[in-house]
């Protein structure tokens, strides 16, 4: 019989999120738009020409995604990236 700590250590972990509130808000908008359009992360990635991992990074507010790739995902969802003064 396996020890409970063995089972816990093998359990799949959910993706962590970033800590930048702006990126987290962007990720929430992307996730909401994707779900509203009835798309899976895989479908969005395929139509956008990016990998599923990139969609996951965007939705979780992770830094490091290039603007060009983010813009492609946003365009598929009918969204755009804009800059505004704070």
C-alpha cells in the first residue's frame, strides 16, 4: 500500500499564476473571452498559431510572452492590446 505522501507528490499540480495584477487581469479577460467563444485552450492555440503552453501562460498572468504572440491570441478572440496612461 502506498504512503499518502507518495500519492500527493505524484498528483498533477495546477499551473501557478503570476503576481502582476495587470497581467492577471489580462489573463482573466483572455480566459473569459475563450470560454464565451466555446473554445478550449488547445483550439485557441491552434487557431492562433501558438502552443497551448503559451495560452496557459497568458491566462495565468505569467510574464515573458512576446507581444506579437499575445496579439495573435487576442485577435482571434476579437480583443486588442492597447496602452493607456495610468
